[in-house]
C-alpha cells in the first residue's frame, strides 16, 4: 500500500507541475527545454525510487513489485488525463499531447527499470 500511495503522490506532484508550468517544458519553440524535460526525468526518477527502496530495505524481487506499484497509479490516472489533455493542461498547446504522452511513457519506463536494475554501491576496501 505504501508504494501505491507514493506512486499517487509522485503522479499528483508531476501533474501539478505540468499543469502550472508545463508551457516552459513542452513547447516546440523551446527545443532545448523540451529535450531537458526528457533528460532531467532520469535523475529525478532515480531520486524518487532508490532512496525509498533503501528506506524500506527491499530485496531485488521486492523492488520489482514496488516499482510496478509506484508506476501503476500514475499510469491509470494518466489514461484519463490524456483523454482530457486540452481541458487539464490549458497552458499547453493541444498538439503537444503526443509529446507529453511520449514523455510519460519514458518516465514510467524509467520507474519500472529501477525495479530491475540494481543500484551500484560504492565498495571500498579497508586496509
């Protein structure tokens, strides 16, 4: 249940950011910011997942399930959001809905991959 709630909160936060500031990221007139939205989401996702996995002391198999539960609420709610894109994201050009949907797939893929790819740990040898 914790991971479903966490996933919902991540979705709610991201949706609010794009509802109020999305025009700065999703605009064809600002291609660098558009690319930055795709690049920045990776470290953002890493910072929203790995610390939680560590906090909950999850084993690899548990991380896989946790990643699914983190991604699931957003994926389900974004089905509705994308259907009503122009009404929800009034600050974005309705033509950007495809770009936004592609960004969502990218972000959800990153969340799911965090459950599969172990985080590298620094190993120092004591002498």
